[in-house]
């Protein structure tokens, strides 16, 4: 009989993790924190992939948790792992009871999931953060922001406290209608399927954005990769992904980013497993955007394996097989870059056959295309629309080859035609 592993909300990156666990000889059991996946994840969840499915209907250690605990205890899991952001708190609570040696500090679970609590926890620990105001109603939020000096900071950013990716991310220019922006996000159903009950108002900070992915063992945070995001503005969306670069371990910004993220993870009570931390490096130093106490999404673990030879998934497998953990931080083996299609105007896309030329670029390892000739397109907004439309994974030991192929990707993309709706005959 194969050893059972419980995946709480096995969507997003949890799909790849579940596949790897089953290939490695484990049985996966799905525990769902809500009756059904959010619409964006419905297609990725295949109940037949799992040895069993438990519909928990609870998201944390609150009412109804004891019933779920008994059901999961009967499975006898060797590990309880969140498969997606929505499963973090329930996985924390179950792991603390059933696999405490493979669990994070349950007392700080809320701070690992809720961005308002996350920022408050970091401030209490003396860690520099983005100035943040958490609001539960739009009325009066502009006055509260002014009282805290946020309005004087210039542009503001509004986002849900408990969503993911760039869902609901809204820029409010200096002097703009903050209450209207908060009202548009508050009460809306977010990407993870829950209603936004709390919204963050933050100063807009400027700098270069990075991701630091880690795997923690007994409280020791091992860096599995560092990436640099390049983002562009498209209409009202001010942070559209253009590319993601895996950086060498000796990049000049590495020491300050790693030291900061390790402080963050300590403050958040991370003791075991992967974390995905997004950090803006500003003139005043690093500032956390958010940490996800789970695997990175958007295909990053697979790209990490290509870039470094290992990933958080391979480290999970080593740990569950009882193999000695490599406690060294990553060493980059080849340059890897994700490059994304960006649409700036709405209409009907034509001439899509040109995109097949991307496949033969010397560094192209994978090309995903989610559009066909004649499909309607809208301007690119969040990461979900970015990943759906199309992207390429470039990898080569020669960084110059990746640069040339990135430029060629954009030249090919420029041959796409987006025809205004109604203009096609």
C-alpha cells in the first residue's frame, strides 16, 4: 500500500505536485476547503486522480474542523500540504495535529494567509513593510488613509486581503477616488472563490520586483530560486507581466533579498515547506508585497527544475522518502526566462500562425498558446489572463542566446493583428 499524502485544495501548482507525488509512489487524497473549486480552477481539479476526496467545507480550525480532522486522521497521512493559496490555513491546522514535525507554527497561520495580518505581524517584528491600511467598508476610508499619511504618499494601491496573483489590484492615482476603488473590490468574489471582506490600501512603492522561493526544513530557509519580474502598464492595469527571469545565485541583489526574506519567514512562523515571497527592492531597501506559504504557481517549480536542477517539489519528495536534505541554496545551471504575450487593444486576433515560429527558437523549451485564429481578445490584465493567452519558456546556458530569442519573440508577436470588433468582413 502506498503512503498517503493529503493535498488541501489540489489546484494550481497543487496539480503538478500531486502528479509528482503519485509518480513517486504516494497516494494523494484531496481535501477541499470549499464544496467546489473556484471557477478558474475547475478544469484543473480531477477527482479521479486521487485515492479519495474529502469535502471539508471549512477553511481553518474553526467550527466543523473536528469532523474534518477525524476524517483526515483516518487516512493516516505522512504529510498534509496546501495545493493552492485557499488551502493554506486548513492545511496548517491539519498538519499541526497530524504531522507536527512537518508543520508551521499554527498560532501564526492567519498571518501567512491574510495580507493585512501579514503586514501587521512584520511591523510588530520590526521588519520594514509597505505602509498599509486595512478597511472593511469604503465609506470614510479616504479620511482614514489621510489620517495615516497615506494620501500624502501619492499614488495608492488597493487589493484584496485574501486573494492571489494580481486579482483585484487597483491603482488609485494621487487625488483619485479612493472610496470608489475600495468599493469596486470590496464585496466582489475573488479569484479563489471567496468574497472580499477586507481590502488593503497601500502606498505605491517603486523599484524592481523579485520573487524569492524557499523550502524550509526545521526552520531553516533554503533558497530554491530568485526571479526578477519585468512588468509593463497596459491601460488601467499598471503591473502586467512581460517576463520572469531566473537570476544567478551571485547576482548583486541576492544578499539583501535573502536576508530580508529569511526575517519575514521567521516572523510568519514558517517551519516547514515551500514559500513564495514577492519583494520590491526600493531605494529604501526591500519591502514585502506578499508571501504565499505554499508552492509557487504559474509553472515556476518546473522552470526552477530546469534552471537549477531541483525545486520545492523535488525537495518535498526527498523529505518524504527520508533522503538527506541538501541545505545549500540554489546554484543556477542555465539561464531561464518566461516571456508572455501582451495584448494592448481589444479586438479579434488574426495571423496567429506566426506564433509557431517561436517553437524553433534555439532556447525555446516550451510554448503554450491559448488562442486561435479569430479569437476575441481584450487588453492583458492580471497573471491569469497572461498565462491563458500564451507564453514561452526560454532556457540556455548562454545568456546572450536567451536575450536574442526574447527579442525575436517580441518581433514575432508584433506580426499578430488585432482587428477591431466589427471590422472583419
